[in-house]
């Protein structure tokens, strides 16, 4: 029988809101439960699902109404958030974005939001402010573009929200990667994306190392530098929190 642990907050080095992680453990003591492992394994399958190396050439509309194609505006890797109107999970993930973007402030990571078929351009622009997403680069797909490019759009967004990681050339480093709420798994994938490593190899590494009693120093050093707490202390804090 497996035990689910409560939400545990990671420390924040900035004034941005705390990122919380749902931490699951085996009773045998390994860090990621079979439930979480199954979730991550589903990501690994997704990484191999899309055969093209590049994001499809879908015309997008920017905030000025110009037709553009997805590319990095600042030679940065891109964490792409594909969302749509009236999407409750999309809005829930928006709440995690300020913390995620703060983690990578000053680094070559561009947060790109692509909205599919908003009710209107005015409502879309209003939603950007409403959900506090002004930090990102924003595009939308109107009804006319969707009707023409539906096949290509469905290749990269069968459901919403969907997240991708692209390099500076618009090539996939990760297809359907973890969401902002997936905490350090997502952040480790983005961090390694800056080194041009794929999301698949990063996710496999996290699964392997967090299942060890003594994870690799490469992971524990990253964890400490990223959060200001050792991975060992974080595990102890999590255990204490859930034994209270």
C-alpha cells in the first residue's frame, strides 16, 4: 500500500510566489512513487510521439495583429504554453508561471504563450493581463487560421494545456513536456535545455537520481543552487511535514 504525501513548499530566493510540489513516496523509501513514475513515463512516451524535428510552420497572430511564425525573439530556448479559452487546467497552471519565470530570470529562456481560438483579440489581450502573463511572448490562432491549419495544430496540441521545449532554431528539445506545476522536474528539463539537452534524457536522469539513496552530485548541486536547500534536507523536511 502506498502513501500520498501533502504539498511541500520549496524555498524561493526571490519575492515571487512559492512553487509547490506534490511529493509521493514508496513506503520502501524511494523518492518517487510508482504513481509519479507512471506519470513521468507517460511524458517519456510523448517525447517520441512527434516525428518532426521542428515546430510546424503555423501562422500565428501577435499582439499587433501581424501574422508571424514561431521563432525565438532573443536567441533563447522557448518554453511554449499552448492554451485555449475556458480551459480550467490552463488557468490553474498560469498561477504557477510567475514562480517558474522568476527561477529563470536573466537566463536565455523565453516563455511563449499560444492561445487557440480566443473569443476575440480584445478578450485575449485582457486575459493576458488578468492572469499576470505580461512577462511572456504572446500569439494566438483565430478561427480562420485554425480551419486552414487544423491538421498541423492538432499535431502539437491534442489537448490543453500542452507544453513544448524548443531550441533557438525552433527544434524540439521536448514534445509535450511536464507542466509548471510539476516543479523541479520541469525546471530541471528547462535548465538542461539551456545546455541543448533533450527533455527525454533529463527526465530519465531525474527518475534515476531521485530514486537513489545518494543521488549524483550533478543533480544535488543543481538542486541546491536552484532552491537554496540541499536535496537531502528537502527530503527530510518533506518527511517531517508529513509525519506531523
